[in-house]
C-alpha cells in the first residue's frame, strides 16, 4: 500500500509514517479485511465507504499540517482518516459523523486504539463545530455541491480546506482552498474523484434558500 501511494506522488514523511502506522484492516468490516490494503475504497455500511489509501494520503498531504494545528474532519466514517490525522505530531483532531451508528462505533474504535488527541461528535457536518473553532485545516470526506459557508467561517486566515465538490451520484472535483485575508477562498483544482454525497439538514436548507446560485 505504501509503495503504491509513494509511486503516485505522496512525499510528506509525516503522512507516509501515519499511513504505515494505522492498521487499516481494523477500520473495515470483517468481511472486507482481506482487501483492506488494496488501493480502492471499501464499503463500511449505511451507504458509506472508507476512501482508498491514496486519496486519504493525498487529502492529508494537501492540508499542509503543522504542529499545534487544529483540524476538523467532516465525515468520520469508520474513523480511519481521523486516525491518520491523529498520528501526525502535535495535532488537535475533531471529527464529525452524521450517521449515529457509524459515529458511535468509530469513536469507540479510536478510543480503543489509544487516540487521545481525537474528539468525536455525532451531528450534521454542514454547520461544522464552532465551539472548537476556528480551525487551521478542514477536511471533508463526502461531496456537497457547494462549499458550506459555516465551514468557511470556521477557517482561520491562511487555513486550508480540502473538499470534493460536485453533483450526487456522479464524479466530483477535489478542491483545495486557502482562506485569504479578505475572507475569500483561493481555489486549487486537484482533479476528479468519486465520493458519497454530503447529506443532512444543512444541505437541504441551503438548497431551499437558493444556494448555490444558478
């Protein structure tokens, strides 16, 4: 697995070390464990997936994480991405999952594996986690059709957000955004990806109020 992601261009030593350290097979269902170290996504139940290792590594590298950074993950899933983040020295990791059953199992799994620098919450990630913001980095592991404004508001100046954006049921574009001094986002197109749709009341409310604009 590590050789594959290195060949695909991942060079950040902290990210590679984290990918080596986290036992991915413990984050997939038992009937998928034989496939845990292949470079492809796997189902984890409730219509959700664990992303392929390369995408996990790429999104983590794009965050440009530094010691003492506070990171918010939207879409805990099985907890694998949160564990990767928690392996990077000096980070405070906050992770949210909208599916109650996944949130409960992921939080217990992370606790059992000794990740004391991760705080979990079940809830609608569209609204972020303002009580623990602002964040130096935000990573979103499900695809909305626009950038949720509450997440932008919770990003520090110079903060980085990595998020797939696009229509549900289709391919999306992976974007890296950097928040500028005027509050605007500088955008970097990182190519095509395929993620499960972003769900929740926040998405519904934004659509009802005409966001994004036509």
